[in-house]
C-alpha cells in the first residue's frame, strides 16, 4: 500500500480531497502538517481523524500565550525536588524522578508511531516556532539536567494548527507541509450536519442553512458563527420543536453569535430596535 493511500479520513470527518492529499503528503515526507483556517473549520478534529485512521495514539499540546518550546519536550520540577529535600524522606539525588516528559517528549519515547497535535501555535510568542526547529528536524532533544539526549524511536506525525492570528517565521514554514482549510460551502456543510443530525428533517436543515449563511455574511461581525455553533444551534432548534418557518426570526441567536457587539450589529442590519 502506498503512502498516499494511508489516510482516507474516518466516516464522521468530512474533508475535501485537497486536505486528504496534503495530509498524506505530510505522512510520506515525515514533515509537520501546518493547517490554517478560521475557528470551527475542523483543524483540531483533523488530528483526531488522522490518529483514528492510522490507529495511532494522539498526544495533544494546547498552546497558550505563556507556552515555551521546552514545555512540549520536558519539565524539570525543581520546586518539588526542593520541597522533598527540605520536608520529605525521599532520595533527591536521582534527578530523573523529577523529570516529566511533555507531549513531544512522550512521542519520541513511544514504542509505536503516534500523532502529535500542536494546537493554535500562533497563540505563543513569535519565537516559539523557531525554538522547535531543531527538535522537529532532528527528532531529538537534550535534557540538560541529565546530560542526556532523547531521540525519537519512531518519527511522529505532527499536526500544527493556526488561526492565522499572526505570521509564522519563514524558517518554520519551510519545514512544514501547508494547507489552508476554507470554510465549508453549503454542500459540504450539509454533509457535516448529517453526521451529527442524521435524522434531521430536510426542510428544517435547508431553513437553518439559509439563516446560518445569511448571518455569516453580515458585514462587520467580529466572530462569525462556526460549524460547531451551527451544530449546537440545530440541537437547540430540534429540542425546542420549532418549525422551519420560525427560523426566519433567528431564534436562540445567542447560540450563534457570542459577541455583544455582533448582536448589536446584527440587530441594526435587520432593522431591529
């Protein structure tokens, strides 16, 4: 079986052919797959789908503004060691007991190939991606406290997501396979909805999609509703037993729009007081 046939996507993940091809290219090349797109386009779910399709374990590393590259490799708990030396009866001479591997470190030491998700890389400091270049290239890192190098037993499949909030360094981009996930068109969105609401009345689905895309087209929205919010909205609509005609009044709008400014803007566009 060739590498480009390995990932076809599970049945509950609706991906276009371009995304499937790029994902397989990253698998064949052994390079990280960088996926950009607005929130709600399925970037995080892609990592779950790849892991499921490959029968591999998924290790997730969710990035924050304070995250450092070393956090994904290992953490030396010097505070715990200090406390043990002062108040405990443990032998603190064994530093190894205070070393905890991060998601990448765990992936390097895994006995089988795993999938690593580095989620929302653009939330971190601009130097964060560059600080991972050597480790992603060489698939190895050094633990200074042990003077020991950890080398990957199996090269993990690394999937990196970005909401395109900031530009990433060129050196980092050169080492990745890239794909931009565009927001689903109506036909693909209907397939996605059917995965979550297989018994949904077709008339209700058509009416909901009409209103959903009309709301998304409202000029000036700070946070247009995403796929996950559409799924939630439909769950509420069905639970409330509303008819398709009621959707013209945009019921439960707070499920779709999460910003006060967007509510005010949409009300003005609709001519509401």
